[in-house]
C-alpha cells in the first residue's frame, strides 16, 4: 500500500478517549526504543508522523493514526523503560492491556523487537498474549541495517527459538533507515487485511 494521507488523530489513555471509528486497527507493541515511531514513519513514508523525543520512554499514551481512511495504526506505549517507578510501570501495563482487551476493531498486532537484543521477559509475555489472542500478528525485527546479512539470519533463528517452539514464521527483519523489509511488511499487512 502506498500511503497518501496519514493523519495523527489523538493520544488516548482511557478507552473513552479512543476515537470512534469502525476502521480496523493494527497495533504496534514493543519496549521503548525498539523503533516503533521509526517503523510507523517508514510504513507511511513520512519523516515525522510519529516522533519520539528523549522523553518518549515516559509516554504512556496510545497514539492513533488514520491511514488514508482505510485503517488505523495504533502506537502502544513502549514498555520496559528503566527509569520509571514500579507503579508507573504497572499503570502502563494497564493502559496497554485495556486497549488490547476492549478494542473490538483490533485486527492485527505487530510486535517490534530490536534485532540485536534477546527478547526480554516483557517481550515474551506480550508475545504469549498475542499468540493466545488468536489475532493476526507479525514479529518485526528492527534496525537490521546494523548487522550483516549473515548475522541477521542468525538473529532471526535465535529470536524465533527464544519466543518458543510455537513461533510460526511471520518474522520480518526491517530497517527504517534504509527501508529493508518495509515493502514485504506492507505486503503481509495488505494480504492479512484482505482476508
Ligand atoms: P520507539 O521508542 O520504539 O518509538 O523508537 P524510535 O523509533 O524512537 O527509535 C529509537 C532509536 O532507534 C532512535 O534513535 C532511532 O533513530 C533508532 N532506530 C529506529 N529504527 C532504526 C533503524 O531501522 N535503523 C537504525 N540504525 N536505527 C533505528
């Protein structure tokens, strides 16, 4: 899909703040710094549709983006930011959990993992939830420009193994920097939305 008119709609915390639409939604989940904003920008061909300042790790809002009136991208708060208190962490967990549990138009979840890191406990919990939800999903390994092709293949295998034996493909190495894998990811999204 070539995106023509992506628009930021709203930052929401509570369900009553979510936009009222019946478009299907694709949620992006991952720890802070995994590359969510960069991926959303790469998928929409915009430099600053989604942006993260140095305080990005502190945001616990859910950002909604209207993609050409066809679907919504939903940027979930990044989890696992070290410099926050336990209370704040559980609040974030709640914000994410609430969205995942109450949003009927949620159609697909994309889990982002930095290709250079082993999945954290939070990543694994998130992945397990996604699997069990039965929703359409993909795992995107970000920042693959930082590794050689051989190393990328090694990391795909090792991350798949650490996510568990039930991990059934749909792993996309991408780079927001040089756009590796972005078309492939769109092809997957388009195919899944057409079903
Ligand atoms: P977020 O917190 O998940 O939204 O992550 P960001 O998109 O803000 O990215 C976190 C950091 O990783 C930033 O410094 C980005 O420039 C960098 N980054 C994100 N994607 C890529 C990528 O594909 N390649 C490289 N080399 N750096 C990336």
